[in-house]
C-alpha cells in the first residue's frame, strides 16, 4: 500500500520529517519497504497485513501515527450543493441478499462536467501509483485510498429503469467489465443489476456499458459493504484482483459507506455537480459493536513488562477504542467498526505492545523446568549415516520433491504417484516415487559442467498412494556413483568407480548403525541390468537394492558411463533397534592362525561361503578371514578356489599345536558336508 | 685349510679396511649387513662353521668367535654413531609433495546450517520434532487460526493434492500435532521441508526448508521470546550482530513480531546493497506469542498457559550467512557449489 506524506497531512498535522515518519511506521509494524520522492511529496510503500483493512486508506494510517505521536485526528466537513429532488426520486435500491450485501448507500450527482482532474487530485492519484483517468473516476479512487472504502460510479442515464438490484447472478448471465473483457457469471456471484442486466460485479469491478465516459453528466455513486468471503471467491474464480476486491475481501468498515458517498458527492460538486437530497442508506441489520475485556495484569503476564494503565488508556483511546473501567485496571473495551481484527484480549495487548515499542520490552531467558529425553535417536542416526557416506567420498545433494511424470515412467518404480492439483509446471506435476531419477539428473548436470565423476547421495522422502485414499511418505536414502574417483595420492591416476565402491559404502553404513545381520540376494529389478543387482536384506526383510543402472535408463538421460546406484528404505531401517553394545574383554593369551585353501563348485558365491564359515561350531575358533578367491588354469573347470585364514584362541591359557590341528580337521569336515569343499 | 681363528684374523683385517672407508650411515649399514647380516653375514656363517667343529675345538673357537662378534658389534656401534649426525637411511627426494589424502564428501549447506541451528537450540534444552510433509487443510491452516477463504492464506500459496490434502506450506502444523499429543511444558524445534506455489526467482522456490520453535508453559512472556531469539541469533552470527523486533501479523501468533538483523554485507552503508536493498536490515524470522485460538484448538487453556513460537527459512538464512546470491543454487546440486561446503 502506497502512503503519501502530504495526503496524511489531510488527517493529522504532522510535526515530524518524512524520514522520522518512516521510523514511526516501522515501530508500529507498518513496515516501510521503499521510499520515493515524487513532486515534493514523499511516498512510502508500506507492508500491510491481511487482518488490517483499516490501513488500506490514509485515514487509518493517519490514526496510527496520530496515536503514536499523541496528536489529534482532524475531521473535515464535506459540504454539498444540493438539488431539490431527493435521491429516491431518481433511483431505488433493493438488496436481495443482505448476508452478502449488509449495507448499500447511494447518492445521485447531476450535471457533472467530466474532464481531466485538477492538479491536486492528479497528484494524489499518481502518489498511490494509479493513472489519472477523469475527474469522476479519480474522485472515486481518491475516496477509496482516503477512507479504505471502495466506491463505484455509474452513469445514471445508462442504468435501465430507476432501480439498483443487489442480487446473485443468473445462470448464463455475462457482463463486459471496465477492463473490456466479457465475463461469464456464475450463480454464486453477487452482482449489481438494473432492471434488465448486471451492471457491475459487486465489490470487484464495474461494467463497461454503465461506466463513466466523457459524455456522462449524471452520476450514481455506490458506496456499499459486501461479504468478504463472497467477494474473495468471486475475484478468485474470475482471476480478477482489484483495489475494491482487495479491500472488501479483508473486511471494509460497515460504517464507512455513508461518509464515502458524501465525500465523493462533495468533491464532484467542484465539477458542476449537484447532489440529490438525502443519502439512500439501506442497512437492514445494524451491526452491534463488540466489547472485549482487558486486564492490566494480563498485559504484564503476556508481555513480561509492567505497562502503566495511563499508557494503555491513552493508546487504545487514540486508536478509536472506548474503555470503560469496571474494576480497578480491568476494562470493557468497545471496538470501533473499522477494527475488524480486534476480537480478543490478546489482540488488544498486541496494540499496546506495538505502541509501547517492542524494543522497550526486556529480553529474558526462557525458564526451563524439566528436560526431556529424546524419544528416538533418528536424527543422530541419519547424521551418522551421512558421515559414513562423506568418509566414502559421497557428496550430499537435495533435490525437489517434485518429479516429471514422463521421466518417472521410464523407471517403472511400481508405485502409484501422487499428482498435484495445481503444479507449477507439467514437468513437476507429481511427487517423486524414487530418489534415483533426481540423482541421475544431478549426474547429468555435473557431467555437462566439467565433472569427471559424480558420487552423491540424498536422504529424503518419496511419496505414493498405497490405496485409493491412503498415502505414504517414506524416508529413503539414494546413492549414486559414476565416472572417475579422486586418488589418494597426487600422482596416481583417477580410477573409474565400480560396484564395490557402492557396496562397500552400504556395508559400512549398516555396520556403523550397529546392524550386523545384513545380507544380499541377487534380484531382478526394473532399475538395474539383469544379473547386476542385489536386494539388501536386514535379517530377512528387504530394505533396499543396489546395482548397475539399466543402460536404457541411463541412455534416456544421455548418460553413457556405467552408473551404480542404490536406494534404501530408511523409515524401516531407523525403526529397528540395533544390537546393544557391550564391551568384550581384551584377550590375555596369544592366539594362533591357520590357512586353508579349498575348491568349491563355482556356483557357490562368496556370501554363501561366508555364511557357512560363520556357522562353524569349532572349539577355540575366534574368527576367520577369507583372503583369496581364484579361478584359473590351475583350478579344475567348474571349480573356484577360496583361501581362508582361521584364528584360534583359548581364553585362559596358550593353545597347543595339536588342539589347533584337531580344530582344523573339524573345520574341514564340517565344510566338506556344508559346502562340499575339496582341499587343494 | 685355515682354522677358524685364522679366519677371524682375516675378517678383522677386512673389517678394519672397510670401516675406514665408511662415511655415511648407508655405508655403515652395508658393512653391518656384510658382517652381522642374519643370513649371509660373515659372522653368521662363521657360527655355522662352528657347529661342525669337533667338540674339543668347539669351546675355544666359540669363545674366540663370540669375542670377535662383540668386538665387531662394538666397533659397528661406534662407527654408526659417527655417521649418526648425518641423514636417516631411506631418503625422500622431495618432502614438499602433497600428503596422502582422504577424499571426503561434502554435506549439503542446508544440512550444515540446519544442524548448527539445532545445536544451538538443543543446548538450550529444546528437543527436535518432525512431522509429515503431506498435510491436511486442518493442520496446515484451520488449527493455526487461518479461517477458510481468508486473505491471510494468500501469503501461504499452497500446492494441493486434492480437496483434503496439500503440501505443508510451513512446519507449523507440527506445532499442532505435538500440542495435541503432549501437555505443557513444551520446548521444541521443528525443522523440515516446506512447499509453496511460488514461481522460481532468485529468492523464491516452490520448496525450501524451515525451522520452527515452540515453547508452551505457565508464565511464558514476550520477553522470553526476545531473550531466546537474541541469544540464538548471536550464537549464529556473533556477539556483535544488531537485531530489532518489529510488529507484524501472523494468524497463529498474537502479538506477532518480525526480527530483522543488521546487514552483515554493507552495515547499511550501501544504498544499492544486493542483500538489504540499502535499508541496512535483513528480515530473517517471524515470531510471536501463541494465539489463544490455537491453544483452544488443541485443548490447552490459554488462561493457564502461554507460549511463544518462531519460524525461519533455513535457505534464506544460509544465503545471508554465506552470501549466496540465488536460492536455486541449493537445489541445482552443482558439485562446484556443494564441494565448497566441505570446508565449513
Ligand atoms: Zn546491505
């Protein structure tokens, strides 16, 4: 909202400079966004709030400043040159829906000479950022920006019949607006109509046919009040936001209408206008004023500072509120109709705080009476998991939660995507069902910008419908690695990333989260090349998958390099409790180790061997380490050789060689039966 | 065939000759290997020979050999000490070459900044709460005192899923969810992703991060809000940062405030400052006392309890702190941007 320094002076005798005024605005929360010097005037762009329609006119802003500076608010008389006829001789007003139009005032001004506005008026209109049009239109804008009450002027002679009807639109009715577009009206919209057709969309915009032109001489002034929600819905539906609708949807002072009509008529008298006698004022259900209780004690309780009663009374009175003290320092406060925002004690306390000055309220520590133990360690775990990935050289990314439905189709995530009703664009019209498409886009973006390798991860939600009416938000971890990796030593060449870099990071992060029952299983997955993907299992529950991205998918992003990626369901993972940690004693007696190389059928995978080795039940066996896997000329076809080192220890004495020999025999025989091994 | 004693004599001579030529530690080491080397050292071989001697000779020869070994060892030690003043044995050509590096990934700047904010509040006894990103109109608006069809909703332009569901426009619905479940005292912060139907420009995107704070207890005042936020901002931007509280409007707080901090780029000196537009102030957070209607909506008696809340945009704050000109950098995920935060 633009506020002019000179215009404010019409309502209050300012004693401060325009610079000082800017500070005053800020103090009371009318934030100055910019200041302009126009033609000797100072114009402020002020941030106004949805609950303060009274500040959408200079009068309301002047009232605030007058209160702050303890100055009186000026009132002005609006003399009229009157006709002998009364208003109802010219026109009749009929409100069909007093809910949507609680008040309607009208005056007729005859013999107005339409033409350019005088300089003072042009200056005011330009100050608020409008273009002067003609004296009649400019007067109505002047009234609107003075009082915050929008008014509308009709060419009286273009109204069909001597009647204004405020009614809902009929199905199929249309109107050409002052902006020149033909608008189709719907039955919930309130219109101003004459006997034959709508002549204005109530509180939003006037019709072209009944508008003021150079030829107009007789003007009908409408100064009415409309229901905020109805105006808002109409303006939204029509995609029209006007100065009028902006004010009405915030709630215009029900008692401003008569003054606004009189003010406009009075101003039109300067252009030869003569005004019909007696304001037509249709106001069927008079609104009662609100009374709100206020306790001085409560002010201190909420603000944390004692504010003197005199200050409270002075401030609220200045703002137009009436205080009746019925107990010491307890008031019944009558709220004026222009303050639609003041309904509760807290609202009044805010007014007092604003004028008292937030800077004068002390700063204190918020007291703590108890501490709470964190309910889960989810956030710590997520950070820990990120740290593992940083150590493995993965950078963290954050992508939008939106996705392109066309692109997501390529992935066949198998999840029912959630569509947005009003997306920003068709390419971001669904919510992502997987993190991987975003990571691929990041890889492409960076390869196009000189990157040689991209190793990234993201922790974030994916979203999908589980059933028709049931949706799910799932916290996931996506990891991707493609291209070259930085070497540890400066003169070593960079190396291509591979599957095991990804798998190693995943194994580590499960390990650092305290889960040791991780396993993998080959899987066919739509994201990955066949035979090149693993399912990740915790105990026996799948928690994710990893593999080599299907080349068709990579190609659709114009990526030629192999891409390894993984997606892990964190919401599932973080719910699980890892094994509690406890210390194991450090061994006191030396251990010993023995190596064993054996052949197994080549179909037997590493993980199976590892599993069987873990299952060994042999005395003194402390652990093992598989250190070689070999297949080649020296190995019979269809076989693969594994080498394992076994560690033995006795807790209370040194082991003897024969005991270890016996244990090794035991191991060999157990493995012969479980893995059908052949010794080399 | 010479006796062992003869050989000792020869080797003693040889040692003296060679030792006289030794200048560097490396050469001394070679000499030590030649005589005392564990497999092929002269002395080691002599001890091998000793094993084959007949028993009667063994004793005397063994004594002589051991004396010789001690002698050599002593001489070697002296010789090595002489060479000590020089360099160690294995020499590095160029010590100025870089050390071996671990290539660590970078945290995302939003994560970094969010953690920093969490850290400060956790140190003040706050706990961290989270909530869903897909919300209902009730939690996102109505329970927070936004009436249906109220223009106050205009500043929270919303992405809808259907008539019931939307993408939360702020983290405030979590306030409601927590207050529904828990009785005061409440002392929480709520970080998270939020969504608005904003056309992308340098300072707006349809998705960004917020942190929200909420305190509810008996006797909580606006002064507590001020004191806590002042501490928080100083912890984040340094002791000297100036800040101001000014009145504002939010449907869910009453009284409401906005907090500006001094422009750390120009300190109000540059009328064309890109960060503050010349005002010298940067708006960074909104706050206020919890609106009594919000309390009523969650069955907390506003006569008994009061509370304060604040909310801030992590992206905007990080942009200000790191002087990042455009918000989109956060979500483009350009490695040349992200990797800079490795050092933060
Ligand atoms: Zn600046």
